[in-house]
């Protein structure tokens, strides 16, 4: 089971993605920039990606990856922890 403190501080994601594993499930959490509708501006979001082990993110086909997006906030990180824990039994 993944807990909130496993995913490090929110400031970490401003510059780096974080990868981890739980059983056979591999995961990556990172900051992404999404365009705002009808604007040239973007908004920061957090994206979690899961895939089956044993291979790394780069060595796994994209069709085997599943993504979830949340707000770039403490609440967003907590949402991603919940989502990761719900998905873990599938692996």
C-alpha cells in the first residue's frame, strides 16, 4: 500500500518526476503543463502513470500504461495516492 508520504513533498515535482513500485505495479508521478482553453497559457497538473513490472517507464510500451491527472496541490497528491491504491489489485 502506498501512503501520502511515499510520494515526497509537492515541491519535488516542480523539477523532477518520481518513480516507485508496489508489488508488480510500477508508477511515476510528474508535473505536466496543460493548455488552458482559448488561451496561450497553461496550468500545472500532476499526472500519475502506472504500468506492469518488471520493466522501467522508458522500456514499457505506451499501450500498457494508464494515466490519471490531478491538481498540482497537496489535495491532488492525496487523490493520486487513492487512485494508485485502487489500481494496485489489478496487478
